[in-house]
């Protein structure tokens, strides 16, 4: 018998820039010319049916005019399309067009697009580079930063995927002006979540400037985009692979992701997270980590952003309780929750542990007593 050791120790630098600004299409082209992805000349633009004509086609035309090869790969918009089937269809379309390992994927769109495109990039040809060009507030706040890519299944959300960092992220705030009001409000949920878990002063900024943000005023929008990136970076830098601290970014998501799925995605992601933040604020109140005034402040800010804070009447609450068990934080069949501590912090239950087991009976009682809309 013999043993042959395969030694593969290495240091990988996955650093990348997040550029925030208005109308960044030309900057993207300049960056490519300056070697952002080396000598790659072929770009697969992945986008959805809503974003295609607004932003993907203009970028596609600019790439062609700059002398690059490019093709558009479009799927139907919506969270329900973030599936293994859609990923397979995108990959097959790329193969049919002759895309191999010498390509780069350019994701143009919101969180569903960046999640799918990043996952495709991580497995296509065993890994090709990708760039995120984010066109929604939700993607700017959450999906485009941190390298988490995944698809949903009927049984669970975001449990099939990988960590894959982009070459660069562009947060084009000018694109927010084309968002429907409901989508803009949905994007605010992740921003409010960041304030609740990490920055009380940012929470108060949102209270004071929500009207300007929803009116797409440049200074306020640039500020929230930058603070979102800073907060998420401080977490991801310390725990890229979600082994501990990064779990705090799931505040509001244990209930939120469950209600999003049970609603059959009639609720937008941010709307579901908003309801989840209210439920988990009630949990924090019961556990003694926030006051009634702080709980009410969370609800008031979510409402000011145009977000729901009660459970829709057509949601089966018992089904919602059972769906909690598909959450990524479940361990040994036990529900685990991130718990906010006041405004601007979360509870560290022991060193490096930021989620705590909660009995199903407690979660059920909170859900059953929540208001109905």
C-alpha cells in the first residue's frame, strides 16, 4: 500500500472593485479595454426579459461597436425563474453559440440575474470570469456583493449554489429611475436590514431621507449604495464562506424566505424580508434584546419605505411555520434565528455564534399572532 500526497496549497486573491455612479455603461467598456478581464474578447450577456431592452441591448451594442464578440441570453423575469432548469437552458444556449472557457459572463439586471449568472460562471467550463452590472436597488444592496450565487428549488431557496466572486460590480444608480415603485420599495428592505444589524446612525439617516431615496435623488441614493457596500464588506471580509459572522446577513430571512416561497413568489423578495424583519423584531423583543419602542421604530421605517409589515390574508400560516425548516441556518433539525440587539447590532450568543435555536412553538406563536393584510 502507498500514499501519494497531492499538495495544492495556494493563496487566491479574489479582490474586486464596486463602482457606484450614474450611467456606467461607457466606463464598463473602458475597463474592458484596460484589461479588466485580461484578453477575453467574447462576452455572454445574461439578462431577463424586463431588463433586456432597457439596459442589456445598449450594452450589447456598445460591446460590438468596441470590437468585442457578444450574445444576449435572456430568461423570463422573476424569482420563479431562478431554478436549475433556467441555469441549464442558459448553459445549453451558450454551448450552442460556441462559448467555451475563453469567455466572460456579463450579468445585467437585478438579484435574480446576478445570482443565476454568477452560478453559471462558476460551473461553465469549470469556471469563467463574470461581471455584475446591477440595475436594481435590491441587487445593489445585496445580491451583487459578497459572491453568493445560487438557485431555488421547490423545497428550499438558495441551497444549491456556490461562492463565486465577480471581477467587478457596477452599481448604476441611473437604472433605479426605471424601477416600478414597488420594486424600489422592495430594494429598501435589505438596506433597512443592514442598518438594523450594523449601523444605528444609518437607520436614522433612512428615517430622515426616505422620501429623497424613493424619489431617486442622486445624493441620497449614492449614499445608501455606498453604506450598503461598506456594511456588507465588513461582514464578508471576515467570513466569506458563511461559517459564522456572515449569518447575520440573514436577519429577517428565516421568516422572509419562507413567506416568499409560500406566497408562490407573489410577494417580492424585499416585501417578504420586510415581514420577516417584523417577525424577528418581535422575537428579539420577547428575548429581551430590544424595547417596544425599537420594535415600533423598525415597523415604522419599513412602512415609510412602502413595505408590508403584516402577513397577507391568503398565506397559510401553518405551511409558513413548516417552511421555516428549509432555512440554511437549520442545524440538526432545529430552527435557528439571528436576533437583533437594539438598533445597529445583533446578538453574539457565544464567540463566533450569531444564530440561536428557537423552539418551533415560539416561532409559531409569533407567526400566528402577526397582523393580517
